[in-house]
């Protein structure tokens, strides 16, 4: 399975101590240079930066289609643009991305995408975690991740936790 990640899922899962879910669910991850720069270089000293730098299941990959990245940069940040371009180039099965505009752009290109909440749902379904509620609460209150009450209720209801 080919999976490309943007920065947000890596950062937010690291903040709640669940970065290790990614290799268990997806195996190897590809990240573009702009995501490496954002998470490891610019994020040096932040939670997860060193863990991501040392992860043998993360592969840094350069994006070849620079004109596509340039075009995507009109609306998206560097990491999002490179992650989408890399997912297209690699014909990835999944793109890990949380930002709404990035997900809409991925959908436009026909890319399968999933965000951190969806990753946690998959982890629960596979028995990797016991409960979603504490992790969703951690996302909200420790990581500052925005989850609407409506989405929270739906996710918890679907998981049988409401």
C-alpha cells in the first residue's frame, strides 16, 4: 500500500502519543521534502519531531512535478501542495491530510484521503486502540485540533461509544 502524509496527521498524532498507529495501520509512509522541513526541521524541539526524524517507516521523497506544486501553491501551503503532487505521482492508495481545502483538492484529483479522526476510527476498528473518546478529547484539548461537536457525536456514535 502506498501512503503519502501531510504534516498535520503526523504532528497531531505525535501530540497525543499515537504516532505509532501509522506504521501499524499503513506500513511505510512517504512524505515530501516540504513536510519533512515543516515537521522535522522547522519543528525541531517540538513533540514528535525527533521521533519522526528517526522513524524507519517514513521515507522522504522529492516531488518531480514542480509545475504542479507551483500551481497548487496558489491555494495551499508547501506541505499540502507537495503531498498532493507526490500522492498523484506515486499513485498512492491514501493521502493523509486534515486541512479542508487540501482534502477538497485531493478529491478533485481522485485521491483517496483520510484525516487524523478517520485514522483513529480505523485504529479502533482494527483493535489498535480501545476507545476513541479519550483520544478525540486529547486531540481537542492537548493538540488544539478542531473537531465540531456534530462530528464528534457522529464518530462516537459510529464507534458505539455514545
